[in-house]
């Protein structure tokens, strides 16, 4: 099963045009979270980019954000 983005949260650094995203991903075995920056032009493409190339984000912290 391919990994799937289930949800995302977006933040903007003051003065920056590049959003920071945290994505919730189901990889078929467990739920994982990733964080990264993106272009901000296409939410779906940005979410996939973060899923594929983003850094791991702590599950405990992410679960609080996604409540």
C-alpha cells in the first residue's frame, strides 16, 4: 500500500512567502508526521513533497496539533 496524506496544517513565517507544513501520513502500517517547507502554490503537491522529503515530526506533539 502506498503512503497517503490524511491531513495537513500550515504555518507562515512572518515576512516569508514559503509556508511550513506538517502532514499526517498513513503508510499502511502506522500514522507518521512530517514537517517541511514548500512553494505554497498547490496544497496537494506541497503535502506530497513534505511526505516524501520532509523531516520526521514527533507524534506526541503532532497529535495535539491535529486534535
